[in-house]
C-alpha cells in the first residue's frame, strides 16, 4: 500500500501540514497521495479508509472542539466537555455544553455555587444523575488537587509520547468522572497528539480489524477497564502511523468523524487555520 505522511504540529495555536512552503499553499486534496485501496473490514461492514474529504472534515471538527489557547480555565472546560460525552449524541453534548456556558457555569467555583442550575441543564442527557455527581466531585477535586497545574504545564510544553501518556494515566486515575477515555479526550482537545479516546467507534474499528490482545481475541463489546486500554491504544496508534502517517489523536478524530458522519454545526472551518 502506498502511504502518505501527514503530521499535526502545535495543536495549541495552529495545525500545520508537514512539507515545503509551496505545499502548504496547496489545497488539502493535493496534499494527499491516496489510492483507491480499501482497508479490509469485518464484522460491521464499515469502510474505515480515509479520503481527503474525511481529513478535511476532521480539521473542521478540530477547529470547533480544540482549545485554541490552553489555560487552566480552558483545560477545566475541556474536562467538563469530556465528562458530558459518554452515552450521548454529539449534538446533545454540544447543546448542553453551550447552555452551561450561557449560564456562566464554566469554572469549578460556579458549579459548586450553583448545583441546581447544573442539575437542570443536565436533565436532557442520558446518565444525567451520574454526570451531575461527577461534575460536582470533579470541581471540588480540581480546586484541591495539584494535578491540574501539572497537566497544564504538561500541555503547554509540547511533551513527547511517553510523557503525554503518563500524564493522561495520572489524570485518568485520580480525577473523578474521567478515567482514561475522558482524560484522553480532554488532553486531545488541549493539543495532545499521542493519546487515544477509545470510544465505541474505536472499539468497533479494532473489532473489525480482528485485533487480538495478549489475553486472547478482542471483541467489540469488551470492556477496556481491565488493564487493556494502553494495549488497545498502542495497536490503534500503530494503524494510524503505518497506514497514513497520522498522529494517534488525529487518527482517532478522523475515525470518529467518519463513523458519526460529522458535519459542522455552524459553518465550515476556514482552511487558513490549518494550511500554511
């Protein structure tokens, strides 16, 4: 298979295409050397191959959902976004998150001071009681723990793969309501490149590719809570690098956008945000 190489640098302020200055002035489609080959799929029958259009939509998604300026405040907001994500549609998640922002519920102090308002806004979501408890516990923990400051410093210094994953593990194991999956989503939306948000779409992707783990064959319905998260993350990351030269977080975002048929909720991102 012929591969192209796409690298995503410096998510915190800009996304750059790897290549010469001349290439950066070209359209997205011209920068991808894609063949008509299909990645073999099983079980669900989904086509997991990526096209220039898929990557373009992913870039638009990132322009909506990643923090353009990483501060402690924006990191907290991205964590709340992650806590809202399980078992809900994207449009519901986005609507509720917008309602929280409109009410001024964007800081741990605000959530702790106005629990009734939080409870009211969460009523339309699946598992709203659980999400309410998670957000309240997380807000209290955020104010008392030193880990958020460590995470902020980590996100700002553009860490390597091992450091990113170690920071995600630390956050996921200590922050109430996040675990590895939501901690990965929070970090990826703050610019992390090497962590993978293993949601049901990634589980289906891995199942379709007949992934086998150290303990035996992996099934799409298997839980990833029993010491397998990092193993699945490594396998998925290798797929993205070997097939497309994509960083793991970007490959996950692309697969998610393809699986959900994501469309920009307001307007398409300006290409100038990503192509230089």
